[in-house]
């Protein structure tokens, strides 16, 4: 069974970087696409970006140059880095698999809540 | 960006009703539309993909349809367990965008 698990600090100071890891079991990240999605307080959802089976990336322009998604295929993990965070980046962060057959996200991690506060 | 206008924001329904939630896309999205259910403290669960296809393990009381650029999720004779927040997602073009969500309460 495909399983995803996010990990990382739950508290980040403003202006610092947010770094999260998504560990995947039951499926290789060298197939399909692997994304990050966040849910803000108040329930708004935002697609942040993804990394493909080949390592190419696509990002939401709203995040401009603050975002980077990378991977370690030897550990079957992919990563999110979001720089220069503000309180508006406080959200629950999810990693998810995007599968071309369905053209959507089918497996999601449980989510990790990240608060940006001094 | 493609805007997904979802309505209603919330609704309360009885177990005998047919519940309908809609998402209108700001442009054509070629049925690259999926629906999710999210319960408190849980991750979103895929219900419908390709606008009308039922995801594995999802009860047949859930169904999806399209009329023009408006997409609908219908729940026939909902169960108490169907309470939660429902989202649509367009994956036609990046940035992928979600609807604002519909909070469903069953009474």
C-alpha cells in the first residue's frame, strides 16, 4: 500500500526557512508526480508544487522564488523548502501523489501543522 | 490562474435528501476535475476523478457530473458519516486550484 508521511518542525520563526520531508513507502518516487499542498486556517487549500518522476519541478507562481522541491531517490523521500516565511505561511502541509492515470492526487500524507511565529 | 467557484459554503441536510455541491470553472478544464472529502484532523480523501469517475472504495451514493464549465458532486441519501468538508480541484493546468470548500452537516 502506498503511504506518505510528512515530518518537520511544527514551529518556524518569521523570515526563516520551512523545511519538510515526505517519506514514501510502498511506491517509488521515480514514478508519477509528488506534490505539496497546504491548508490554511479557514480551510483554503493551495497547491504549492510538485516534483516529477524525472526530477523536474513545477511551482505555484504565487510562491515566486521562495519554494524549492527536491528529492532523494535512494531514501524514497522528497522535500519542501519554503524561504522567508511569514505568519501567512501558517498552515497544515500535506504531501501527496499525483498519478497520471487519474490526473489527480490519490494518496496523501496525514499532514503536518506548521506555525510561523516568533 | 483558473478560478474554481464552489457553492454553497455550507449546508445542513437530512439523511433523506439529495445533496448537491457545485464548482464553476472560470474557463474550460476538459473534465480535469476531482472531488475530495475531508474530515477533521484527516487528510483529503479522493471521491471522484475525471469529473465523473468514482474512486476505488467510494460508495455509489457519490456521483459527479458536468454541465458546461459547472461541475457537480451529488450525494444520494447521505449517511451521517458523510459529514465533512468537500473540495473540488482542477488539474487541467498549473497552478492547480481548489474550490473554497463546502462544509456539510448531516442532521
